């Protein structure tokens, strides 16, 4: 990998370490230590998700206009301030303000880093290096490694419970983000956006949102995200049904993250040899198989069903995520890559928000039927993936101002 790619992968790893050291334990802190009611806890957690995922499009647009460096630096600084604030917040309104700051920081940082790693992967591919999907798969693996280590760090810091321990975890998370900020101040190139990208042009938004292929990819990605979120909704419910507790949930989450880290090499080589739309479809097919396998196995062995669900869903994610990101330059071009990255997350987040309650109601019914119905969701996404446009690489490259290089087929 290039030095910039290594920086971005390392920063994604560190960012997730700091995030998952604190946020998985926020609900318990709010309801236990601070004594907030269930409705308020749910509101705060929902607000954090909205201020992050729902505002990705803002971070993406700012990245296109001002370049990734200032957006990343502001996002890191805001995340440090948000976690320090959360460490000492003692009232509901103070917690709400801190959580919004934490969420919006990610809405700035993540689209900037994701669009920049995509640009870097594209530069490597155009220079005759390995396929862009390989770099993006390593980026995803770095994030999952952080998601694997973060909860472990949080558990160690929170050992014994109490407000003081949660405060220590928050301050440790802030320290991690401070290191990420320092690394980017020192190492991230001062690359500014081209003058035409810095001009606010409403037509840019209309053109992107009116692009049929981009909207189809966004809808296909939405079915993936809706299905993947069942790792946090359907899987706990299934474990409760099968074992009477969710004791195995942490181990299954750890298995999911470990699979991404360990399996990233073989999967990235497989994805690099396939056309990107084919990789997305293969991943969605694996995710559909995860729900179908659970529908079959749950009647005989609930733990085995949960294990199959976790493994197949994770393998599908490992194909869908980097392949989808690598398709964005073909659809949006270089200049609008930040906006496209943010819009993809925001649009899919809205779809998940709209269908979250119906899916939750569906899962209240026992039996294989809910799982078989959910297996149809990624199959719908499979049909929505836009067909490859053989001229898209050249068009996207011309948008970036360079002549297209031949597609590299090596791994």
C-alpha cells in the first residue's frame, strides 16, 4: 500500500478502537448511572445515529468543496471534544449535546476518509497497480480490527462499573482520537479540491440524485445495510429464543470482526478478480443465504443457526462493502466522490430507518417465516445492482482530468 493508504487504514482502525471502547456501553451508562428512562435512552441513541449516518452527505459535500484534510481534522477535533464532554455530562441535555457532537464528528470524518481511500485506490489502479477493490478491502479490514479491539479495551476500562469508569473510558477514547488528529496533521497531504468543485453548484446535487445508476446502487446498498443491521436486532432475538439469554452475543460479534480481519486477504483477492457488480451480487447472495440457513437450522439447533447466520452475513459484507465503494468513482466521477460517498450512506440510512420498525414487528412472530421473508431483502438488492457500464471507467477518469488507464486484472 502507498503511505497515504496506510495512514487512512491505520486511522480507520484507531477511530473504531476509540468509538467501540465507549459507545457499546453508552446505553447502560445512561439508564444505570444517570438513571434516564428507557424512552430517553432510546431517543439519545437514535439521535446519535441520525447525527452520524443521516448527516454523512454533509461531510461528503464539504470534502468535495474544501478537500479531505480540513474536514478530517475538524471531525477529529470535534470527536475529542464530544467524548470529553460526554465523560463529564451529568444531565440529559448535556448528554444529548455531547452525543450530537460525537455523531456529527463521524459524519465529517468518515465520508472524507472513505472518499480519500477510494481516490487513492483509484490512483494506484490507474498507475498499473492492484485493483482498487483490494485497497478498499484492506480499509474495511482495518475498521473491523478496530471494532474487534475497541470493546475489549472498553471492557477493561469499565471493569467494576460506575460513573468514574465510564469517564475513564470516554477520556481514553478521546486520547485515541487525539492521536488520530496528530497523525493527520503531520502526515495527510494538503490536497485542495479543484476550483470548480469548491463552487457550490445545485446542479451537482440534482445530477447525482437524478442519476438512475447511482440511485439503483444506493437502493441495492440499502438492502445490504437493512439485512446487516439484523446482526443487532434479529440475532439477539434468536439467541434469546434458543438459549434464554444473549450471553453468546459478544462472542459472535467478536467472531464477525475476526473473520473480516483474518479473511480479508483471500476475499480481497477473490473480489479483485471479479467485476465489481458481480462481487456486490455475490455478497448479497451470501447474505440471503444467511437468513435462509437460519430459517432451516433454528428448529434443530439455535446456536448453530446463529453461528451460520453470523458467518454467512459477514462473508457477504466483506464482498459488498469494498465493491460498492469501488463502484462510486465510475458513477460519480472524482470531483463528486465525497458527495456520492455521503449520499450513499445517508440515503441507505433513511431506508433502514423507514423499514426498521416493520422488520422489528415481523421478528415478533416465531417460526421460519420471518427469516425466509428477510432473505428476500438482499435478493431484491441483487436485482437492483446496476449493470456494468464499460465506458464508466473512462468517463469517471475524464471527470478527474486524467486519461483512463487500462484496467489491471492482477490481484
